[in-house]
């Protein structure tokens, strides 16, 4: 398996929280996750699974080095990780070509490197005809394509993908999925956040499930998704029966350890069946 | 290092290129904009209030041009971390590079206006050349002052977002206290010390001395401003560095 590969990122019992105002000049910590440990191996593609607000995006930011953990240790052996598709760097009044430079430098390329890859980026995004027009005239699909193309050619050591596989038209979605598959086949390290089980199963070789700010399990995508979907289903049914929201049930103290909850319900099912 | 140099220059160039790109007259606004700005003040103080008398137009223009450079730079630099909020949420950029982006773009823009001003002064106002060597020294000093104050506010404001509202008032106050459209000599003597502690009042006065009277600037003040700028800038660097990965969190 992948276990023999070199570790490129390690988080050891890290906690990340945001300060929330709790009164005049006073604030409390609102923890996104606590005591979370995770390893990332060279060349693997890791999926992070969890409900909305479980801390997936925050974890991505810690891996990318955008924010720092409040507690715990982090070790990383790469200098350049970026979130794929960076449309935030676009200056709308400027042309597509000018924006390739503006976003490219943010993604860690030098102007020289961008110049060398310029034609490839334009062709891949398929915007040759509009390349000298201001980006403000682009459709959202064109902008997504341009952003994705710049990011792909910036060749970061670690690629972080946060639900980006839904961008552009059908044709480009296929093309971008293809590009990501190619990256995965090469020695590219990829971290995925996605709600699409099909894509996770197809593209990732390991998955990690985060719930209530803790790692519930780490295994193959199929195994993790099986348990994850089972837990989601259980919580959905319970929520319906007792008239509460699914998130309330998920956060309830009985369900702090989702695997135990699953065991409990599996046993219950068996009893009912037998 | 080279990487971030490219970030700064490319983003600064983007700033410059995007200015007025969407307007009909485009690049012409680069000249029109400062020209109209100067005309407004010239009309109010030179014609309408008929102040100052001889040489007042040159006096007023010098003050306004260098004030405008300071004001527009400070405005953009102090809020640079807010401006880059979305980007900083997705890629890591050491925050200490960010202030250079608006400082450089505003320097380029202002340099063109300064060139226009110099041309005007030499052609129509009989500017003096004897102390002109001091002119670049003054500009570099002002550039350092802008970088220092701008970076300091940029580092501080994310912690006190309300301060953004106060900066406008502070800048306004400074404008009226910088002896731009009146003469320090016309002020009562017991309040003149205020102009001595305002670095911009000193700089504007020094520009006027160098350009119109062939007078070298007072060295003590100049050195003081440079030292103070270096000191403030070092504090800013320390803060930007210390809270480098904290800023993206508090901007949410």
C-alpha cells in the first residue's frame, strides 16, 4: 500500500479555533476541530469526508499553510501547495492574458515560467478567441476554465481541491476530471474535499472522515464512505423520529463516536431481524 | 524571494493598468484626474478666495501634488490586507510583501503628476535649480514615510476594523494641518510648533523651499523623519511577520 511512501505533511493533535466575541472586549474560542492528527503521503490522493462545517476547508488551509493551528504540531516538507481554481486573483477590467500573469504569480509561478506556459494555459482553457478581452466579459464557465487552467499549469507540489469538479460546462468538467486523474496517476499529491462519493471512489486511494472535529476513521474510500453514509442515514432516520435536525443528532453526545453509533444500530438491526 | 518580487511587480502593474481601463477616455484620465483635482483647489483658493497673491499658485500646487501622493497611497496601503482577503484565503503570501503593491503603483502614478508639476514650475513659475539635488532626497523620504505609516496601519487594522472609519478623519485632519492652502507664517506664532511635528507639513515646506527659493531643507528634521520611518517600518514588519498566518483567520 501507500504506507511505505514518504510523509509530506503531518499534523499532530492540532486544534484550530476562531475567536468569537462573547461580550464587550471579551472573546471565547470556537473550535473548528480539536486534537486532530493526520498524515499525508507523497503521491497519494486523499479525500476528506465530512458534513458541512466539519472543518474540512479549515484543515485544507492548515495543510496549505494559509493559517496556523492554535495548538499542536505541524510538519511539512513542501513549500508550495495551492487550492485549485483561483478566481479571486482576477482583475475584471484586465484581459485574459494579463490575468494569467496576475493569478499565476499568486500561485507561485515566476513571470518567466508563466511566459513559457502561456500558450498551453490559453489552449487548455480554450479561450484563445477572447484572450485579449477583459475578463469581465467572460461567462462564469470561461472564468472557471481559465482559473483551473492557470492552477493546473502552476504545478504545485500539493494540489488541494475543494469541490471544484463542478465547474464549467459538461465538456470542460470531463476535461478537468481527466486532468485530475492524470495528476493522480503521476506522483502528484492531491487532497480532495468533495460531497460526491462517486468521484471520491474513482479518484482517491485513501479517505479520512472528520466528524465533530475529530478523525473518525481512515481507510479506503469505499470503506470510509460505506460507514459515513450509514451514519448519515442513521442520523437522518433518528432526526425524523424525534423531530430534530440531522445536525442536532450528529452533534449529540451519544454520537460523539460515530463508529459506536453504527455498531449500536447494527446490533439493533440484527436483533430486530432475528 | 524572486517569486514574491514577481507577485509585487505584477500586481502593482495590474493596479496601474486597470485604473481607468473601463472608462471611455481610458489612459487620458491619468492626466485629467489630477488636473481637475488641482483646478478645483486653484479655483477655490486662487480665484474665489483670492488668497496669497504672488506665487500662490505654485505654492498651492506643490502642496496639493505631494499631499495627494501621500493620501492616495495611505488610503490603499492601510487597507491592503482587506483588499486581498479573498486571495489570502486561498494561497499563502507573506503579508509583509503586500504593502509594496499599492506603494509602488501609487508612486508610479504620482511620479507622472510630479513630472507635470515640475514642467509647469520651470516653464511658468521660474523655479530655481540651485538646490535641486535635494528634490530626489525629499521624494525618497516621503516614499519611506508612506511605506512605514501604510504598513503600520495595514498590520494594525485587521485587528481593529473600526479603525478604517477613523483613518479618513485622521487623514482629513492632517490635510488641514499641513499648510497646503495657507502659509505657516500667517498662523499665530504660538501654534506653529504643530507644523514642526507633522512630517508632511515639513516635507511640503521643504519641497517649496527647494523648488521655488533654492533653499536646502533643514537636515535635522529630515533625518528625524527618516529615522522615525525606519523605526515604524521595523515595528510593522515585526507585526506582519508575527501575525502572518493569523490575518486570514480574523478577516472572516
